[in-house]
C-alpha cells in the first residue's frame, strides 16, 4: 500500500472520528490488503490455505478464518462471483465416496461455504459438514443440482452447443453419475474425480455415446 493510499485511509478514519475504528477494524482492513495483494505481494495470501496464512502471521487458524470472512464481507465488491470461481477451483478434486451415492470436496473459505449452502437451501437441500466444517458432503442428486445452479446461462449454452443435444444438462449429468456410481460400487473403492467445466463436457459426451 503506497503513501497516498495510506494517507487516504487515515483521512477517512479521522472523518469517522478518532477512535471510531477499533483494533479489530484495523486488523480486518489490513487482512483485506493482504488478500488483495496490496501488502506483501510475495506471500500471495489469496492463493494460500488458512493453515499457511496462520503460520505466516503467527496467529491461530480459527482467527484467520474469521479475519478472511470479515474482510470479504466488508471489502469484496462481488462475493458471489468470487465464490463461484472458488467453487470451480474446488471441483478439480472431488471425492466420490465408495457407496456411489455421496461426494465430498474441500472449501476452506467461510464465504464460499455460505454461498453454496444458500444455493442448496433455495431448493430445500443441504450439505453435511458435521465431521469437518471445511469438508462439504452432498448426495449425488444435490451435487448435480449445485453444479446446474452455479453454471451461468452462457456456460450452459456453451456446453449444450458442444455436446450437440437438446436435453437438459441436469438429465445428462444424471446419466454421467449413474455410470460413475456403477463403476465405483463395482470396485468398492472411492474415487477422486475432476468436475471442472472441461471435464464435465468430456463426461457428458462420453455418457451420450454410451446411451446411443
């Protein structure tokens, strides 16, 4: 953060009244600058895990989670879009359970978890994080619903154009999951699957060929 930016912050602070910004407010503000790269660019906090940040700042991981959440609420201009991006990043490694009925993936960011929970609750669905708050467990039906809700209209149109079909993405995804579930149940082992947009298209095309 440059001198001019710091001066601007100080002036805004004084406008609010000296002492109006408490210690926590300062910490949240500074943490937001660490996340957006304004301070200590070499650390790239936005790309680090809560654990790595806690080691770098020498504070408990629980405090990192709180600071990140507050900083994003106060200073992020588009939390939903960033949460959507974080979701697709998490989709690179999804754990398909050996029962073939449930999937789990890691989401450390509290804002992203709340965003996903909101999407699920809109249709009376829910995730299970009782074992570990950073691990989201959902049924395959709810996972399909979540993917379809997270996809933008442009992404959906692009997928349907590439797979050249008039059916819904949800219906084809169900076929994909039936194939995956059958394979996992037969092998009786869990499987790590990548559900990036690119791989989703590949799986959809494969499923269509199998059903022809």
